[in-house]
C-alpha cells in the first residue's frame, strides 16, 4: 500500500468513526468524557477508590483495618492494637 492509498483509507475510516460518534445520543459529552478518561484515568480511579475505602470502613468498622492489614501482609507482623500505649 502506497502513501496516497494509506491516506485515503485513513480519511475514510475517520469519516466512518465521525458518523458513529455523531449518531450517538450525546456525542459532545461522550467524546469529551472519553478523551478525558483516556488521558487522565487516575482522576477517576483515585477518588473512587477513596470513596469505596470510606464506605467499607463505615460499614465494616474496625474490622476493615484488619482486613486491609491482612491483604497487605501486615496483620501478623504489625497489629497496632497489640502495641502498648496505642489504645
């Protein structure tokens, strides 16, 4: 495939993709959000994980701390409830 043919195919595919986006129910919002999430996924991952952590801590109470320590391997090594003077 030469360069001219490649550019023609590329323009054709871009036009098809533009048709698909314009046929969607809120194309401007969808394209803005998808580009934003594509470039900055941490902007949604960090707040959602923080909210999930708060919700789980509220629902589970102190056992949530033990669960987190068990997941990351700290339950057997460091249990702050066993350290004198902490509680």
